[in-house]
């Protein structure tokens, strides 16, 4: 099983640090949470522990709702509401663990209200902007141009997360049916349609480049230049590289392509339940952010046709 200790900040020392280490072992051994989720929880709790140490905190038994609330306000100064919400989720799960292990007398985190998620609309770009990024890989200067074009097209055509694309297997693709099998958060599987152009680019990559890269018989669809599996960070770097080359706005990432995919589906009339299923959202409330597209369209119609200025 993959370790959660690589690329992690060091744990706070003392009783709190020991409790965090035990909690992360518990998540790995007994809860079976995804590696990325465990690592994110570890980062959040280590940052929380560092804040407590700097502000007179000690062990889990001394945690109070006021201290948690103060930390979330502190973290919210440079984190998005979604990131602060994840911090609170990590703290809540940690507190429940500490109560079970009798490291604290009661769960004080339940009194904390989560921040409103998606306070800001997600960044999206239009179809032409996405196409310019897909066209950016140049076989003359990019050895992996065929792979990178296929990856960009698949991100936009299916709305998958960077980690889902990196983990996609060759056998997950069914070009005949025009769909791809995606293993999402919590190992939940879903089937997502893929546009013919994306499947064509993937097929071209598989036939002309992947056979050259696959020196060890790897099952992953997209491989590194040395024939290894990709990490989600590799996908982020690839997207940012071609977004800059195409002159797209700063901050374009795989999430931007995912948001653009969903936004354009809703704008075209897709129902939210279908979009939720394609994105792999557990809660339709997360998908509802994309209804801002219809609201914008209605406002434009109102401004254009209503007799009052």
C-alpha cells in the first residue's frame, strides 16, 4: 500500500503529533481512504498542529471549538472556502478518532459550521481556448506531443480529474462504444462518454507512441517518457505548460478543463443528474454550481428583450 509520508511536512512534535501519526495509520489500515485524501488530511492536520503549537496549544485533550474556529479563520486568509472546508473535514474526522481512542473527552468539532463552498465561481475557458491548448503540442519540439494532445483532449472530453486520468488503464477505453471507464474517489467506478476527436487522438497516441514507451508492459493508458505511470502532478505540469504556450489565462489547470466541460454541458441543456454522474460527484449540491451558466444566459436574454433598460 502506498505510503502517506512522502512529500509531507514534518509532524508537530509531542502528544498532538503522535495522535496525528496514529490517525493517519488508522486511515490507511482501517478506513481505506484514497492516498491523495490521506495525504491532504495529513497536510491539513500538520498545519493545524503547527498553528496550535505557535498559539499555546498542546495535546488533543486541550482542543476546544474556539481554537478550531480561530484556526479556520486564520487559514481562510489565504485558502479558498473549499480548502478550508477540507481542513474542517480533516479536523472533524481526527476529533472522532481521538474520542474513540480516548485521547479527548468529547468531539468539540461538531459545533463548527463549515464555510460556504464555491463562494467563487470556478475558472472556465471557452471551446476555442481549449482547442488552442490541445493544438499546442508540437511534434517538432515535443517528443511526447501525441501523448500530450491525447491527454488534453481526454481531460476536456470527459471532465475527469487529473488523478483519474493518470490512473486510467489501457483496458478502460472502449473506442467502439465511445466510452471510458473511470475509477474515481473512493474507488467508485463510472462510465463516461468521450468525444470522437478525443478517442481519435488517443488511438493515434496508442498506435504510434505508446508502443514505443511501453517497455515494461504497463497497464496505464498514459505513460511517461521512461515508460512509467504518471502522477497527478505530471498531469498538472503538462496542462500548465501548454496553457502558457497557448496564451491562456494564468492558473489554467486540469480542474479548469473539468469545470469547462461541465459548464458547457449545462449551457447546452444537459440535466444536472447526468452531469453529476459524469463528474463523479457524490452530492448533486456540488454540481449545482454549474447552473450559473443558465442564470447568465437568462440575464442576457432579459437585458436584450425586456423593454425597461
